[in-house]
């Protein structure tokens, strides 16, 4: 931690983030839950640029409106020029955590008014994300964790521990909200945070969270390089809405599957899994007349199915 204290350490990383990822910016939003991470971030961000706090009220807990109103008051008190409460309706697709996340990001996207949105994710969150990716076998993209800048989302605190944001709130005289869901063992992330990571720290002698974050950073560098190669191949292999098999068959598997992923995303696919991408890969490498592979779609009441036809991969639409 910076010798000048946690607020100075926080300010330094946010300034460095702005210089690296948002040069010339003079206004931004902060997604504010009222917790220590986002509250400390809002306080520091408001000292640097014109800051709008966006507060999501998921409506999942009794008194959530009062929590959101308190967060709004604190945002204005620390210098945010505007603080808006955004009520959302949380669905059920993908489970409670995924559904809340989808509703939250959709509301932030709609409200940000072309400004970047700073998120309070810390090094601890990054470590949890890497562990989730490992446990789910989601491939290197998942294990690579969260990016510092994934427009319009910015994560300036990925190099800091939660202890720093909590200490910054204390230094600033702020009282963060403690979300009771953060102690609910029915949520996977909570068990990772309270059971798995502490056990790993004990067994491996400490430094596990930092090691997981370093692993994520190294994988992102590799992933970025492979993704750039895949984009070049995709541009050459695309033929109308499909892709020629001949442009894919001799590629290294890691590049070919990235090309397939990019093609699916440009065609409107969503929620892609490693299993789906590998299934489509077999249409290229192990073709025996098998049927297509269905993937999720951003299209209303339709799904996409990748099929092989006349030496090409094509996407067809089916009602759901």
C-alpha cells in the first residue's frame, strides 16, 4: 500500500488507468453498489473527472430501495455531479447470479450516455473469476479473467486488494453497505471467497490471489495474440454469411476455434460455451454427415444452428 495511505494508493491506480486507457476523457460513470469497492472508487474518480454514479436497484432484497437511496446520497457527498438509481427486473436465465448480472449490465449500458463506466472489481474478484473458469473448464479465455478495459467497461482496481478499498472508506469517513448476499453460501462466488481461497492461501503459504491474477494477465497476453491472428483468418475465410471449410481445415486448433467463435459472434450468437465451439469445430475436422450445433442467439425467440453444407459452415435460424 502507498505510504501516504489507501486513498493515495487508490488515486494513483485510477490516474494510471485513466492515462493508459482513457486519455483525454473528462467525464465517466461509476457503477455504485454502495459497497466499499465501488464507494471508494466513486470518491476517488469524482476528484479526477466529472463523475456520474449509476446505482442499480435489483429489488431482490427487502429495503433495496433504501440502500440505493443511501448510495445515491453518499455519491453526491463525495463529489459526483449526478447520481441515478436504476431499478431493474431480474429474470431467471442462467441462475440468480447470471440473471442479476445480465440485468445490471443492460441497465448500465442504457444509462451511460456514451460515457465509459468504471467498475469496482478488485484483485480478489479477479482471483475468484480465474478459479471459476478453472472449475468450469471454460478454456483459456475464461481463465484469463477480466480486462482492465473492455469498452465501455473499465476496471481500474484490478491490481488492488479489497482491504485497500475498505481502508480507503475508513480514511474518507465513509460507511459502505455490506451486502448480505456476500455471506450467502448458496452463491458460488461467496463459497470461493470464504472457503476455497482461504484454504488455498493456507495450504500454499499465501499469495494465491496475486498468483491467480498474474496467471490471468499472462493468459490475456497470449489470448490477445491468438485473437489477432484469428481475426485475419476470419476476414479471409468468410464467404457471405458463411465460411469456407478449406480456409479452416489446416489451421492450428487454437486459431481455428477462435475463428469459429468470432464468426458466431458476428452472426448474432450469445452465451457461447467451449463445448459448443468444439462441437462446431468437429463439423470442420471430423465431418461424417452429423447434424448442426445449436447456440444461443440475440434474436427474439430464435436460436442459431451452425451446419456444414456444400463445403461451408453456415448459420441457420430456428424458432424456440
